[in-house]
C-alpha cells in the first residue's frame, strides 16, 4: 500500500487570516471590524493552491486538490489526503520569527500534539512553516531552514534548534504560549528531536500580490518566451470560477489535477507561435465610431451599390473589429508586417477574378444602370457569406469581411464596376 505522506504547511505572510488551529488573530492595522485581512487570507489560500497544483501536474500524479475541505488546502489520492496545508496570512511584513515567536510556537503546538497522537508522523511527513517574516539570526527558526537555503558557512542544525526551543519552553513566563510549551515538553526527548528533524522553516516568502512571479516561473515550461504573464492570467481566469464552484458545495468539492492539466494544455496551444487569439471577435464599436465611419470610403462604396440598413451597420462593425484586432497583433508583435501583407494579397487574388468576371459581363453597360448595383451587391454578398481565408491558424468571419473593408477603404478592392472613378475623390 502506498505510504501516506502528509505535509503540514503554515503560511504567515504577516497580515491576518484567523486560523482556528493556530489561534491566529485578524490583523488589519487596528480596525477589528474590517473583513479585508480575512479576505486576503482566503485569496492567498486559493492562489497558493493553484501554485502548488503545478508540480503535481508536472509529475503526472492523478490527485485532487481541495480548499476548505479537510484543511485550508489538501491534496488527495483515491480519497485519502497525502498533503495537508494550513495557511495564515498577514498584510504587513513587520513580524519576525524569534525563539519566542507566537507564530512559531502555535505551529509547534499543532505538530507536537499531532505527533503525540501519531508517533509515526515525523518519520513520514515534512512539516513546513512558510512565512514572509524573517527568521532572527542564529534563532531556532533559522537553524531549521531547508538545506539549500543557507549562505556560505551556515547549515541546518535541528539538534541545536531543539536545545534552544527546549530551554525557551522550560524558562519562558509567557502565559499565552504556556499550552504550546507544555505540548512540546510533553514529548519525550527522542520524539522532540524527531519532530524538529521533520520541520522546515521557509522565511522571507512573497505576499499574495507577489505570487505573480512565482506562478509565472512555475509556468515557464508551458508558456513560450515572453508569454508567461499571459499564461498566468489565462490560468487564473479559469481557476477562480472553478474554486468558487467547488466552495459552494457542502462539503467543499475537490478539483481533479487533471482539469488543471487540461487547461494548461489549452493555454499552451493558444500561446503557440502559430496560434492567434481573436480578442475583438465580439467587440462592439461605440456610436461615435459608427457615426465617424459614414465619412469613410468603404461606406461610400456600399452606398454606391445600394447597401443600407443593418447590413451597413454590420459592415462598420466588421471594419472596427478587424482594424482593432490587426492593430493589437501588430502592436504586440504577435504578427509580422509581412504576414498582414500576405493575407491581404490572398484577399486581393480571390477578389480579382470575380471582379473581372463581373466587368466582362458589363463591358458595354452604360454607367448608372441598375444591373451594375445588383451585380455589385452579389459580389459583396460573396464577401459577407463565403470569403473565409485563414490568417495563420485563425479563420474568422470578422477578420475576412473587415479586412476586405480595409482594402475597400484604400480603393484596392471594390464592388461596383466603376468604384475607382466614383470614389477616387472621396477621403
């Protein structure tokens, strides 16, 4: 049977989410009635859970993550929790982790009582205290940092940490921490040593608003160069509604890591060099834009063939969407100028034989004949309904139709046989 591994992490970002296990206080700068500190704590909890999901995705583990289910955050496999995390968040960074730190001792109390109930705990679990506070130099907390966290000459020393904490527990007169001292001293000496050997203190950790960099670093294998922020935003945009849906269930519903993995696959595909995101596919111009376009040549071209009403409004909308989308891609260097030119050349070459065929039919038709308008409308109807050519990997109606209007505005394409002479003087 796979051994259960339990990781208990207490997060102290020095700013206040009440934790019934730690006896934490809401800390918000003095206002005891505000919910801001508590809200920040829960936001941190959800962002941290997402960050901790990514290593499980990378390892291919088939597990589930829960928030406020078995603990603040928990990871489960086959219905059994193998990683439990407690979080505690404070808004400012004034806290320090000294030998008599309440945060340190309240955390030790939890672990000491858990080890008393289950003596196997220290041998099968890593117990981590993650805090934005700094461990005081040469303090017990400083001696319990992970092996790779020490500067040259310093090293991890759980034995010395045990001696320091035992002395504090035996001599301190702090009545508020007396239950924590008692819980620690209630353990036999070998068990205290084993407990602290399993403890790691990760200090100077980022606050909730600083997790952006951590998430983007974790996503470096998913996102192409320069697009880690876009990957994080897309992942968090999906994550928050998923967390809310899980939390409204009673009890809170676990989220399969497989769903996170599937979303990361979607994001990876969307951010590939060949993939384009249509940000303006459903954008709606304002009435000012609709009115302004009345003076544009692509609108005049449509008037010439007798187009009006909603179809004219749709044409203005497509022009707006295509122009805004192409401008954004170019501004953000998502596409190259040559790609835009190649796409427009494709549109021109698809239009040219159809336009010339219409001109051949009306080679001797006098100007002003109604049939010129009718056949112009038929040519434009082909653009509305059938002209769908890919721009790299994206084939979108608004981009094709709107780009034809951009070309029509420059008189590079037209719908009426005599569009050049009729519209040449228009701006």
